C-alpha cells in the first residue's frame, strides 16, 4: 500500500494516507460493536448499543469515504484541468471538428 500511496501526486497523498487510516479504524470498530453483547449488557440495551455502533460505523464508512474520495478526485484532476486550459485553441480545433463541435 505504501508504494501505491507514494506513487500518487503530492497534493493527493495526504488524503489517500488518511483514507488508509480510516479504513483500518472503521474495520476495527465492527468487532468491538459485535462484542458489546458479550459484556453482560442485558436485553434491549445491548441491541440498541449494537445498532448505534453499526450505524456510526456505516456512516463513517460510507459518507466519510464518499467525501474523501471526492476530495481525492478533485485534487488529482487539478493538474489535468490546468493542462487543458493551457492548450492553445488551434490545437483543440481538429478535435472539436471530429466531435462535431465546430
């Protein structure tokens, strides 16, 4: 994993490292929640604690990852956007004509 992270652009590398850390934290949270009923928490309290724990882990695992992946995509696409805006219009005309854009 470290080799892959080091191959990423400098401005996206911290977010990808954070995603790796978040993965470990969230996945280690599930066994803890699963073990809650084993701590002699009785009846509905164990059920409610388990449901709250799974809901919290799911929100972090889905919503937080979604935002994080979006931020990585934005950071990784910045250099491409800068390159595209710097290409002279004369170089883009043949591609536009092929695409039927004039």
